[in-house]
C-alpha cells in the first residue's frame, strides 16, 4: 500500500511500470477472449478455404466458453452485509444503486474468462456539506486490457497502486488519459495523442484555470479505490479455460476444414478422361474463320472469331456430346465422419483437462442424475468453491472501500449461493439419512445446498427443527406408551416420568442430532427396568 507521490517524476515512474504490465499481459488476455468466443484465427490452405474460414468467424463454433460459463454460473453472489444499522443500510443502498445482482455476475464471468478483473469505486457525488452520498458511489468493472494493479516485486502479494488508461478526445485531437489509484488519493494524468505508451509524455490533468493539486482526488478510507479479482493465481490470475486452448484450437481447425469439405460436397470437382484413339480435329480452319493476320482481302471471309462455342455446357435436360472424351466422373469429397470423430475426441479432452463434466458439452444429450451427477460435477464444484474464496476477499474489499469513503467502520460479511442444491429423490434421501444418523436437520439442509435464509424460514432459531420422520417417531413412541399402560406393563407414574423424557429427547435430536446409546435421564431407565423385573 502506498500514498500518492507529490513529484510528477515519481508518478511517471509508477505509470511506466503499469503501462508496461498492461502491454505485457494484453496478448494473453486477447487470446483468452478469442478462445472464449471461438474467433481465434486459423491458417487457410487456399483462397476458397480462407474465404470460408473468414465467413465462419461471424458465427464461430466455441466449446472453450463452456468451462468458463459452467464454473462462473456456480459462483453467484447472495448478499453483502455489514454489522451495524448504518453499514447495513449503506451497503443495501449502494448495492441497489449499482444493480449489484447483475453486475456481480458479469464481473465474475469476465474474471473467469480473462483470469483477472478489476472494479473501481468512484465516489462522484457530493451533498451540500461536501460528504459523499452513497447513491452516487459508482462501482464499475474495468477490463484488464486497460487496467492493472501493481504489486511489490519481492513477494507479489502487497498491492502498491493501480493504473487505468483509456483514449479520450476527438478524432482530430486524440488524447490518452490515465488515472493512478493510491491509498489516499487518485491522480489524473494525460498525454496528447492516441494510445500513448511513453510515460514521460504524461502531464498532470487539471483545468486551464486550475492548480496542479486539482489533479489529485483525495478520498477517505485509507485504501485504493481499485479492487482486483485474480482467479487461480497470484498476483495475477489464470483463465479458467486455459487448458482448453489446445482442444479449442484443434476444434476450430477441424470445423474450418469440415466447412471446406461441405463446400466440396455441394460443388464437387469433376474429371474427364480423354480417349487416346479418338479422332479430334482441332484445326484452326474448323474452329475459326479463314481470316488471319496476313489474309488478302480477295480471300477473306470476314470471320476471325471462333466458329463454335464452348465444347461443354451444363443445361438441364440436355444431352452433352464430348468429343474425344472416353469417360467422365466426379471426385468424391471426404465424409464428415472423420471430422466429427476427431472433434468428439478433442471435446472429451477439453472436458477432462478443465475438470468439467462431459454432459455439460451435451454430445449425446445424456443427462445423469442423482449421485452420478454429483460425482461428475465434483471437480467443477471444487473449482467454484476456490473461486468463491477468492471472490469473497474481492467483494469484501469493494464493500470496505464503499464504507471507508462514507466514514463508516463495520465488519463485512459476504455470502454466496450454494453451487448445487439437492432437489431430486436421491438428494433428499441423502438428507433424510443424514438426519437419521444424527446430523442436525439445519446442517443437513445447508449441506444439501439450501440457503441459510431458506432454512431459517422453514426452521426458525427459536423453534425445534422437527422433521417428518421425527414427528412420526414421537407419535409412535407415545402410542407405544399408551399400549404398554393398557397391557399393565407400566403404571401411570412411569408414564408421567417417561413422557417428559420423550419430548426432551425429541428436542435434543432436533437441535443437536440423535445420540445413540446415550440416556438423557438414567432414572427413567431404572423405572422401566423395575417394571420389566416385576
């Protein structure tokens, strides 16, 4: 962490390192986006193939986006809350003003695609006393193609400052602007020209009638306004589909070649075999007039063009006579089966390499269910869990920044929706078995993927978490006690002593789970023992 330097030379030095990092990592980010979109360029062996490939780029075939989409869909922000009424209200207002439910989905997906993503919190609004208003605090996502957060060189763990650069101005007078984010302030700089990469050309950005201090935008909170989400790496992340690059490149090539083959199937090449024994008169006198360059006017017939048209024509219903041709035929185009078989192999390789269930690629339309589906999604669920841990710090940092510029101190809690929810028969049976084995009902439901809000609504904290099986067990126990008294196996005193223990056991099971072999009150067992002895 660092405060904004006062010397322009130091600002330029920081800017130079930031611009260098952006330029260094841009090719990797562009490649990640092209692989996700399926627009990676392919080499063509002919002009016709090149035209087909170029046309196919308008509607690309991409499988590499599937690992990104599958895992990103499992990382869904549920809530951002803070301790204290002021913090809670401020975060709710900020989240609603920034449409955080939708924005967070976009941030996470782009972070999974690029490996890195940034969000800047921009306190643009001021009320009458000069304080920031929470409604006007904008949290905006920034592409890693134009943004970077710089870390210390020794460990690569401690953020020093951030840089965001963009083109401004007009076509006739282009300007490159940049802003450097520090813990105490953000510094605006600019340079004349488009895509300026030389930091020495940048100057402090302030109005003509202003002062250099106007280029410094101070803020409270003691943290830079730029948050960084790095996926699967430090200090910078790795695209979720990084291991899909090889298979996707092969799939794109196979698809392009198959399109060329489809062209050959629709318009096949043909051949004609000449009969060596055929008499073919190609004399110029037959095919052309007698007029030549040296023909005398007395012998001229006025004809110098060909006397016949094309030898071959394709007219529906016509019979073609081909002089001197022994046999004709069509070159057979390759079948699509080898292309599709190769493509399927590479799709499977992509699924294995990226840890995504094969049914997500829907090759055969087969969708497993129950335990088979949970096992197949195991790796992608674990990957989503890791991203949730990384995203927790990311969203907490953004929320802390918002509260910091508002002057509010509070602890922030981040919650994500479960990656999966057991709603099928096998999943609910597993929940029932857990409860029967002694797992508290609330815990079993949370492990099954239901949210804490749902469980709290079904089973409030001040109410026993009675499952249907537990209610049935209670009814059976009470009925058995009544039958035992009717048969004289136990008297009313024993019943009066045991019924409270039955309810106490039910409360214990509902709150803590069953305790096999543990007696809540040994005295009750003694009553039953005496009755059995009698």
